[in-house]
C-alpha cells in the first residue's frame, strides 16, 4: 500500500469526513484549535489583503479564525482533494461576514490556481500526508501562487524531539487516538493512519528547505515544545 498515493489519501479523508471535526477536537484536548489560531495569527493581517487560499482546507476549520483575525474583507478559496470534506465545508460558505468564501476540489500538487494571485496562503494539518517529493512539489506551487510579498503560514502535528515528551505523545497519536476514534465514532483504522503519517513526517524542516530553494523567506516555528511544527514566511518582492 502506497500511503502517499493521492487517491488513497482522498479515500481516507472521504471516509473520515463525518467524524473528523469531533475526533480531532476531543482527541487533541482543544490543542489543534489553539495551533490553528497560532497559524492564522502568524499572518500580518494589517497589510493589504484581497485574496487568500486555505490549502488542504478540510471542512473549513480555519475560517472562523481568519474571519476574526483579518482586518479587511477579502476572498478566500478553500482547496481540498476530498469531495466529502468540501461538501461539509460548503455548508459554512456564508457564515463569516468578512470573507467571500469559495471552495475547489483539487489536488494542490496539480492545480490550476492562478499564478501570483494570493496575498496569503494558510494551511493547517495538511502536510503530513505528503512524501518529501510531494513536499517539494507543494513548495513550488506555494511559490507560484503567491503574489510578490505574499505571505504563508503552515502548521502540522510533529514528533517532539524531547524523549520525555516524544514517547508518550507518539504513543498517544499512534494507539490512543484510534481508540478514541473507535469509541466515539466507530472508526479506528483511519485514525491509526494519522499517527503513522505524523511519525514519518517528523516536522517542517524538509518543507522549509524546499521553500527556501524556491527563494522564499522562511522561518520555522515550534509550537508547544515541538508537538506541532510550522513554517511562516513570504515571497520576496
Ligand atoms: C488533517 S485534514 C486538515 C483539515 C483542516 N485544514 C484542519 O485544520 O483540520 C487534511 C486535509 O488535507 C486534504 N488533502 C490531503 N492531500 C491533499 C492534496 N494533495 N490536495 C488537496 N487536499 C489534500 C485532505 O482531504 C484533508 O481534508
């Protein structure tokens, strides 16, 4: 089984779409929500902003946070490969007064998003299901889609370096989250995959290197002692 096959990933999220939000919130004790907020707050919202993209947008989990943080009305497009996630996200299109939201079912690695059209790109928890080659392709797409001076902020769950934290955290991700998925939502296999992906992903270091290779300014971030990892930066003007 190729766990990085895009159809496999699409099927995984189609199957998790009904339970994803609740399992994610319950199993992270609200941490994922806090990390999404930190990811959104890393964007400088006081700059001129007309258009943004939420890549691997899921059910639109960041949109309320973007709506609260932004200082200007603007258009936002959520892009996700999973039709079921997009269908759930579509129910929220009109919930946020500052945002004119649209969605697009697409593979971000091969998309037709307009070049140099984004003032910002946000992305939460969508990196782990990419192999290094796919992360390299994603970095090229980020560079292509951003306007000169455009900003980006990505966040993903990571493997903490500190052994004292790494052992219990990875045990929790790999073994306890699937049990929570099973107990509350009758679905354990799919959630087991999330732990496997996180362990292989490690953190944003590789992605950072690919973004830098594209000429982007990048800063790597650690959230909560390295339990989440991010990259924040912009395209040079
Ligand atoms: C863990 S969810 C994150 C959803 C949301 N951003 C959040 O904060 O919870 C990862 C999402 O990435 C999407 N995804 C994975 N690979 C993708 C790809 N190649 N192109 C577009 N979306 C993809 C999945 O369908 C899924 O909805």
